[in-house]
């Protein structure tokens, strides 16, 4: 009996070890295997292009299409299409349209049947009863006209009141914006000394330096390995075009030969194309998050700013 219990425990231990091994292996794969992205986007009054995001030898692939500023996506898993934004949108709309069509048609048929029945009944009553006096008919018609006029003017008054109330509510919100901005500025100024103390503290300086370094490290990791951008631009005022060109030219050391500029001093223009290719590892993002979260002074800063 004891041997059987030990054997069962051994089997359970092996199963648990296998499950833990599979979980750790999957975590390792998710964190280490890079997520690759590649995109080509062109802009000429409208944006067109395609962006592909793939993971683990294209086992999981997301394709984003941009067609005249409209976005659509497709998800492929092991080469099979699992999600398609266009189909997912079109199918419910088509089904809803068919259902609505059927319900409307059925309701129309019912109304027609009721009208036929009512006309038959009225014909019988009209034949059996004596003809109605012309004076009473005229009085009834005048009353009906007065009632329709009342309803018409009443609806106009209701709509006018609702529009007026909406305009007033919107105006109250707009009037309140400067007060909110003023209140926010006064709140910041009231904490000016406290913010200066936080910024001038030596430990906080080290924390801000840590955050800055981690941000640069993250941007360096996210930066595409291949990147080219062509921009043709122009403004109504040639002087303004020259100013923008001078500013962008001053940034030349940062983007080197990856960006090409074509200024247009004669007419207004904005066209271009972008190509980018790179990869992201979740392990790097996790390491950055751990470095920030394990810094003791980060928690102190958060508490100070939340006071």
C-alpha cells in the first residue's frame, strides 16, 4: 500500500514538474523571442500602406492595412486566418440588415391586412347607417386642422427649448474652462516650493537620472534597425518653409542619412513615404520596469506628488 502511494506521489510530482517546465519554457520564449515589425506608409493627401507584426517564425502574424486613411487588420495563427476586421464588421451588418428588412416587411404586411379589414368594416357600416350631415363633417375637419396646427407648433417649441438648453449647457462648460485652467495654475504655484525641494534633493536627482537613462535605453531598443523617411513639404509663405527647413537641418546629426527632405518654396505641399523595420524584446521592457520599480526613492517620489 505504501509503495502504491509513493508511486502515485512520484507520478504527480513528475506531472507537476512537466507543467512547471512547460510554463517556464513558454515564459522564456515569450520574453526572449523578439516581436518583429515592418511597415511601409505613403502619404499624398491620404495615407496608404501596410504594417506587419510577426512573432516566433511568423506563427503569429498581425497585418494592418491602411487604405485612404481607413484601417483594417487581419490575425493569422499558424498560417490560418483567425480574425478579419472587415468580415467581422460586414457579417453582423448584413445579418442586421436582413433581419430589419424581414421585420419591416412583415409589419407592412400586417398593417396592410389591418387596413383591408378596417376598410371592409367601414364600408359595411356606411352602407347600413344613414349618411352623415355635411355640416358635422365640416366641423370635424376644422377641429382636425386646429389640432394638427397645435401639434405642429408644440413640436417646434419643444425642439427650440431642447436646442436652447443644449447651447446654454455648452456655453456654461466653455465659460468654466478658464476657471479650471486658473485653478490648475494656482494649484501648481501653491506647490512650487514643494516641487523645488523635490527637484533639488540629491537622492531625487539620482532617481530622475535613472529614469532618464532607462527612457533612453528603451528608445534605443525600440528604434528601428532600418528606417528611411522622405518628406516633401511647402507652405503658403516661402519664409515659413525656409524656417522649418533650417530647424530640420539642425537635427541632421541625429537622423544622419535616414531622412530626406524636399522643400517646396512655390506652393503648399505635404507628401512623403516611410519605411521602418525592427524588433522588440519583452525581456528588455521587463528589465527596465524592474529597475524602476525596485528603486526605493521612486515610491517616496510617488507619495510626495500624490499628496
